[in-house]
C-alpha cells in the first residue's frame, strides 16, 4: 500500500490546492480554488470577529468600530470571491495589517494580561503569515485576467 499516493490524492492536489505553485504558473482554475479558500477563510474569520466585538466579554470590551470594520472585510471577501477584483484584494490585504496594529495596541496597552508571551508571539506570527499570504493573493488577482483557463497537461 502506497500511503504517499493516498495522502497526495486527498490532501494535496495541484489543481485544488495549488498553494506552492508560483503565481505565474497558475491557471484560472487553480486560482479560483485558491482564491475561494482564501475568501471563505477571511470572510468567516472577520464575521466571527464582528460578532465577538459586539459582546461585552471581548478582551477589549464592546467595540462597534471593530465590528463595522470586520463586517466590511467580510463583505469585501464575498465581493472578492465573486469578482476577483484587484481593489478588493488590496482591501483584504490590509486586514492583517490592521490586525497587527490592533494586536500591538492590545498587547502593549495591557488589555490582554491573561495571555502568556508565547501566546502573544503565536498570534503575531499567525497575523504576519496571513499578511505575507495576502501579498500572494494580490499577485494572483493582478495576474488573473492573463491566466490560461486550464493548467497545461504534463
């Protein structure tokens, strides 16, 4: 039994999960799969943040501004998923940067005293990774119109 082929078949597929394929080699079909996953993840995450921000039990208390911004990012994710607009990609790419600014304000202001240093570093590392990946999404959105429909057969 070849475990690698089963793992590759169910976990890694160059068409449906092309995360390590360079942007200039992607087809529209591959880009559609990757951008759908990104839009779904960002939209769901920001929708949850929007709802949590309206609760008094949030770390920073109730914040209507955070809820409105997170909701706007969720709407932007839906629009980006439908249109693949470069401007929507830029707007979504700003979300991790805004998150880093809010995290630094929260951590440096002492609003999250319950978190250990390792927890704070992990949260910051995730936000930085999301920011880096957002740059890939912007590059895909810029090149989307010039991509071939299907990946060339090897």
